[in-house]
C-alpha cells in the first residue's frame, strides 16, 4: 500500500486509527519501518473519529466485520469517500454489502 500511495498520490483520508494500525504492522512485517510509516502518513489526511461514528460502526451489517474494521467503514461512509482501499477480504465484503466501492492497492 505504501508504494501505491507514493505512486498515485490520490486524495487519501483515513481515521487516525490508521496510524496505530500501521505502526503496529511494523512489528509483524520486517520489511517495513517506522520511517516508512511516517512517510506514508504525511500523504494521508487523518481525522478523529466522532462519537456518533462508534454507534454507526456498531450498527453496520456484516457478521464477520471486526470492530476496528467497522470503525474504518463507518468513517468512509460518513466522509463520503469515493472508495475504500483495503486488502482485507472481510472488510471488502462488508464494504460491498453496503454499496461502497473497494480498491485493493497493488
């Protein structure tokens, strides 16, 4: 995903939750570094999740939708974004279920 964002420079927005998820990913993926994450995050507009989005996330359909993924999905719908970028199959399925277009970065 880092290379995709660097290459295409789209308008990317995400919940601040993304920073925690990316920084934790460094511990599982030795090819990543905190510097790489910091560089990526400079290209993303991060915003705080509003209290109402927690309720919205809890009400989204999807038996297999995990809580943090539900927060990301609620945030994308509330922001009115064009598409959700994710590799996660469960999150892709939930997005399709509510009619949100999905982009799987290469």
